[in-house]
C-alpha cells in the first residue's frame, strides 16, 4: 500500500503522525509529564512580584519565577522558561506546589517532590527539576531580602 492509498488526505496523514508522536512522548516521559508540558499552569509574569529570580543551568535552559506573598503565605506564583517540554512541566508543577505554602514550607520543596508529582523522568532530564527548585529558592531569597 502506498502512502497515497493509506491516507485520504494530507490532514489525515498529519493527524496520524501527531497521534504517533504523542504516544511515543507518553511512553518516554509519562502521561502526566506530557499533560503538564502541553497544558502548563501559571505561565507568565506577575506585575510587581514580591520575589523573583531568573536562572540558567549548565545545559543553557533558563527559568524565571515570580512570587506574590500575602502575610506569610505564597498567594500566587508564575514562571517563564525558554526550554522544552520537561522544563515547562516542572515549572508548572513547582508553581502549583508553592501556592498556599509559607516561605519556610516552600524552601523545603525538593526536586524529588516535583518528580513524584510527574511520575518520574528520563535520565537525560535529571537536571530539569533542579533548575525549577534552584530558581524557586532564589526567588524566595529575593523576597526575604526585601523584608
């Protein structure tokens, strides 16, 4: 069977290719990681953040985190990254994890906390949660300096 016989249109071929790519991504990264990467939460910047930081890791990936703190509690958190899917997923998860936590509670978040939410990660991406955690800690320290 030729490609022309297999697909009735170019759109059908593209749809089939996208479905195969998504299936491969889910096998490699896991369903939760792919879901967070494709539908991230808390992307963007906060106007006048109470704490903010931007970091670049040794792989050249950059993440920025902004915090809004009310009283002793982190009320909002947003992130921006120039990196690919896993970094987007980790930024999404870490911003969700810190909302509603105190500064001291947020400082205790570790890379493995983020990994457990996502169900693991491939060996090539082991540095990714560290970028999210280190950027969060730097944003928390920025907040503490402003007190």
